[in-house]
C-alpha cells in the first residue's frame, strides 16, 4: 500500500516532496497519501523534508487539560505529561499535537512542537467587554494569554451571554471569531451544562443532511424487511431498563430446554437503518457515543431513530440482530448462533419492577407469565455471574449518584445509584452475548473490533500493593504477573464497606483503562479471553460497527480479510476510545457542577463521610450522599500535617495523628464555588473535647508499617 511504502522509505532517510514524487509514479496519489499521513501524525514536515516523528524525538499527544499557567497532554491511555503554558504554542483543548521533551526544564516537562490537527472549528465562551470591543472568555479551552476578539456581527451581543463562534483568523496571541449563535445568559437554566458540552467539542444539534435523511426512513417494519429473518414475534420477550429510559436497544428471553436453558439476547438492528455511506453514519462516527448528563441526553443518533424505529418498543414489530445460546445448569455455554430476527416485545419492564418482583414486593402487573420469566432470567443471571466469578472476573465498587431536579433543572435532591438484581440480570446477559459474538468472529480469523482491557502496569500495581498492605491487606502475588483471580481473592478479604470502596477505587486506578482495539488482547477485568461491544448500537458506535461486520461476514458471507477494512477498524477503534473518554470528561464535569450547585444550598450543614483521596494540600471526603468535597490541611488547626505520597496518608508533626484513606470523618460544608465546581469542607471539632472527630479503621490481615519519614 502506498502509505506504508512512504513510511518504509522515510524510515531510511528524510525526503522532500520532490524526491518522494520521483520515487512514486503517480504524483496526485502520492500527494494525497502524504497529506493523510501528516493528518494522522505518522509523518512530520520540518522545513522542506518529511521525517518519521520518533526519529526527531517527537511524541504524539492530545491536549486534555488547560489551566491558568499549565496544561496536560495525554500520550498514552495511562500517561499524561506536563506543559508550561508558555510552551503550549497556541494549542487548544483536545488538539492533537507533537510534543518534545523540554531539555532545559529541571522537571519532566514537554513543549508543543507543532499542531497535527485542530480539534475544533468552533469555540464557545462568555461574552465580555474589553477596551470597547467584545471578546470571548474561553476558560479552559485555550491559554489565558490568548485573546479571542469577536468580529463585528449583526447579532445583538450582551455581556454575560454564552456564544458559540467559528474561528475566523488566528495569530500568536489573538484569535478572531465570528458569532454563530447565542446560547443564552450564563445564569439561564441549563446554559451552564450546554456550555460544558460545547466546550469539549461535542455536537448537540444534528446537521441538515442528517435531518433530511430522517425523512426517508420508515416508521414501521414492512413485510418485505421481515421475509428473510427468523421470526421471534410469538416469543415471550421483554425489555428491562431504567425508569426514565426512552431508547430500548436490547430485549431478552429464556426458556427451559433439555440441556438446561435457551437464552435469547435480541439487539436492535440499527445497521439496517444507518447505512455506511449515509450522513447519519458519518455523524454517528463523529459523535462516537451518547452522552448522559443530569438534565439531558446528547444522543449519538437522532431521537427519531433511537426512540423510534430502532427502539425495541413494546407491542410493535422491530428488527434485531439476535444472539441465541444454550446453557447448562452450571453456567457453561453449550452452543450459540447469531441470526437476523424480528421481535415484538411483550412488555417494557423497569429495573424497579423487576427488583420488586424478585424481592416479592410486587407481582402480576404484567401477568404471571412475565413474572415467571423474571425469575427464570434471574436464575440464568446468577449462574452466569457465578461462572464469571469462578474464572476471576472483578466486581469493583464505585459510587454513582443521581440528582433530582426541579422544572428548571436545578438540583433539589441526590441519591446513590444501587445496582440490584434487576440491573445485574441485564448486565450478565449482555456480557455473555458480547463474549459469544467476539469469540464467533475471532474464530473465523477476520478483522474485528474488540473491547480490550490490558494487564496492569507493574509500577501501578506496586503502588496499589503498598497501599493495600498499609490498610492491612497483604498481597500474596507479584506485581509483574498478577491475575484477576488474585485481585478478586484480595477483595474478598475486605469486609468494611468504606475500606471496600477505597480498595476498589485504588485498584481501579492501578488497572489499565478499557479501550477499543483491532487486536484481541483479552479483557483483564472480566477475566475474558475475547470480548467486544455488541449490545448497545443505539448509543455506541463500536457496537454499530460490530453489527455491520456480522452482516458482512455471517449474512453476506464475505470472509476475506483486506487491508482497507483493517485500517478502517483501526481508525474507528482509536476514534471511539477518544470519544468515550471525552464523554466521560463531560459527564464528570457536569456532575461536579451540579454537586456544587446542590451543596451551595447546604452551607453550614454537617455530614458524615470517609476519606477517599489525598494530595499534598489536603484530602477528599465522600459524604454518605455520594458527593465529594475537599478538606485543606491548612484549615486543620490542631497540628501541621505532612503528606506521604506512597501511602496517601498525612501525619501531624507534633502530635503524630494520622489521616488515612478510609477514615470516617465528620465535616461541615464550609464554602462552595459554583464557577469552579469546588466544594470545601471543614472538619468538625467535638464540642466537649475540642478534638477533631476521626474514626480510624482497624488494620486487618497484615502488619502495619508505622510512621514513615
């Protein structure tokens, strides 16, 4: 392939355009290949010659955070590097850049050598006035020294409004922008959340081409579409989702059979409606995933599709890609098949209803048959989970919260999300289907997209082991060859709930991040040799790709590997991983903002919580309601505290008192900055003893190391 030939040539020596054209006969094709390689960050032009970036000491990275004086770039899934903003070279948030290690810095710093690709054509910020002209305050998107001047516009502008703008012209310290639209006053309901979404370059509105395509899509399934599909419409099939779910992309069934159970996992056939060359597909790839924030969903597909013809709504015909498998009474998968189907869901069940049925609190609202199905599904789920646990799958706890909002979207309550049997039931069936699909395609030796979770890096595991033993839990394994089963056994020793959360959190931090990849490297957390994402094509692009590959290989019978498809999968895997991380960032920022807004109404209130994180300036406390806040060491008056990074502990230099992860504390809400999404607590003094209230956790299972200097 031309691009690979250019790469191989440049590995030997740098070359100019002219020399490259001499090597390859077709000048236009060579120009296009060079352009693509530059955009992909695989080659770089310095003066008049092209080089392999690594030969110049250049590293490809993505700007993931911009603060007042410094920024961070991500160079691998696990590693961020520090950049002084004077070396940011006009890069914006999410730009892909070349980085060069700063030889003149005494710390491990990098400089932005050049920008490979801009992440945005638009930019969002608050309109302000400076020296008689309007400027755009683009906090956290670009270096603070850069001024964004708003060009003259017929749109009437107001200070304090949030504006979406296009970038017209850029120089070193000044960027000129044109106003596209006003989002609203920064204090209007929901504008702050819209600002966060747009700040991270996520699309909200669908382009005209997409809206136009929607007009030609059907609202009902036709007989023509059904004729070559397996008919499941007379089966007892149901969907099980959250109370407020609007799109249903999975439905389930189970029946007893001679071997044990026959299970059906039916997934919406989104690929039937979203064709590869369509504007819908292009936009879905650009979005990568749906984004779920407090007051809204930013969907990957328009609601007309996701809530309409693609959604497995009850009592209507819907097209599916179905995974049917037989399981014995011990949770072993005996046989499986993947087929194109048509279903008619008999009921739209909620997790609440399923949990009530399983807890004997509610029954028969949907009839005796449906309740029997729920019990049988739970029976299957329990066996699948037991089998997964036996192979070493990890079940790590994390806190998820849900806000209750008023009609303006303002938070008036908060509750922890608790995963019960209904939620676990669906999770277990989806994991089984994902594994079956992955194993099926992998066994054919064909190009595919996997959901991988690599083994943890030994350094991170060493740090986790030190923390674990500090908390009293001895690790009888090597950081170099740890297995999920060994980590699972360690977690089984932890009985105290707050310590279980701490251990889960520390373990999660030590593990690699799951991502999409075109090679199967296994899934460490699930202890799964082969895993993909198949079950959510309405909200995740990789799942949509998996459905297309199923159609290509299993339906059309095109089972020849080709480089173009492999390269396409490589790109989609990387793009989807980036979009997923961006969505997580948006969701976290919105949660932090809404948490601050909620706690701003609780100034002076007292809460119980436990220490769940620590840095050199203080520690983080998770309240019983799931919200996090920060306690500054400078605010603790009884001693001067020194932070021990290795064990994430703090010690008083005079009295020797220790703060450790997992310690229960009582705090008062001291101050809240909604603008910075920051909540600050103060520790409560016992009125009788004038001592700070801290409940130490006993150390179990290991020898305590004592104070470290």
